[in-house]
C-alpha cells in the first residue's frame, strides 16, 4: 500500500528555516518524480517543488531561491529545505507523485506556521 509520511514542520518566526522530510513507500522510488505540495486555509493545494529521478528540480515562483528540494533514494525520502520563511508560507505541506493521475492517497501532511 502506498504511503507518504511527512514530518519536520513547526512554528517558526519570519526569516527562520525548516527542513521537511517525506518517507514514501512507492516502488520503485528512484524512478519517480516526487513533489512537495502545500495547502493554506481556504486555498487550493499547490505544487511548490518537484524533483525528477535524475535530480532535475522545479519550483513555484513564490519559493524560488528560498526552498530546495532533494532526495535520498537509499532512504526512499525527499526533503524540502525552507529558508527565509515568510507568513505566506504557512500551510500544511504534503508530498506525492506529481506525474500520476489520479493522485496517490495523501499522507497526513506536516503543518508549517510562520509567525510575524
């Protein structure tokens, strides 16, 4: 059964950093493009970063230069390093496989709250 387990969120101040992790039980993990999504209250879920099997990355304009996505295929895990956090980054963050439709079942997500 496919499962995503996100962790690493928390409450931080403006300008601080967080590193999110997502352990994914998709197989074969190494061949999958993986992505980080977020959903703020009252807004649609959006893709903020993705990484291909070859390590190519893509970012939403709102996070370019501040967020970095990476992967560790040996651990079936992706990461999201978030620097210079802003209040508008406040959301629940999820991971999934952006190239698949329908989406695989979503995990519980991890809450990121940026306080000013």
